[in-house]
């Protein structure tokens, strides 16, 4: 891998500098302690060490990004399955039985991965936010203030503050 090769290159450079510094130390009796060569080698060593630290940070960051992208892709591909489970729940088909247990386990796993469901229960009566919600209908409503959500037609999903899919909602236009 390129990362391992770069890691090996940085380490081999550092080892080479240390060997040269050791060889220079053997002949140091003839040269003054603060020689230019020694300072140059120390500077090279510091540079290689800094490169290695930066490399490690970059690899760690890239690994975290790749992991997050993998989880995001998997969760996004499950959204149609979650829609089917929501439809079954709404029809009363998930009240009991093995499918209810499977749906509950899936919800638990997805919650553990940071997935938040924006559904009727969590959104009803909250203020409409076009960054998180998709208004598909706007109707006058005496009970719900203007620009607040009346009903959710399709659940939305958010993970770690990122909208995976906006909730499709009905928004109140206020009293008639």
C-alpha cells in the first residue's frame, strides 16, 4: 500500500539520518561539537519526524472518513427497507410477532450508527425547516401555527447532523 510504503520511507530516512549522525559522532573528536553537519542532520531528523506525524494524522483522518462513508452508504441503501417497515407498522402488521422483533432490532442497530428518524411523532407541531424538511403540501389549519408541520407523509433521516433524506411534510398556512 502507498501508506505503508510512505511510512517505511519516512522511517528509513530517519534511520539513515541517525546512522549518519552516529558516524559523524565517531569522527567528532576532530570536529567541533556544534558543527554544521550535525545541525543539518538534526534538522533533517526533525523534518522527517514532522512528516511522519503529519502522515499518521492524515492516515487516521482518511480511515475515519472512509469508515463514515461506508456506514453512510449502507444506511442509505436501507432507507427503502425502512419505508416498507414503516408502511407495515402503519397498517398494524408489525404489532406482534417475529417481524416486529426484527424491525425493533434493525431500529436499534441503526440508532447505534447515529441514524435519527424524523417521523410524525417527532415532527408534528414543530417549525418547518427547508434544510431538513420537504414541503409537499401547504394548507390552512386552525390548530397548528403557520409554518409548522401538520403531518409527515414520508419519514426523513439524519445521521450525525447530515440529512440523508428530507422528511416529506404538510405545512400549516395558519388559520383561514
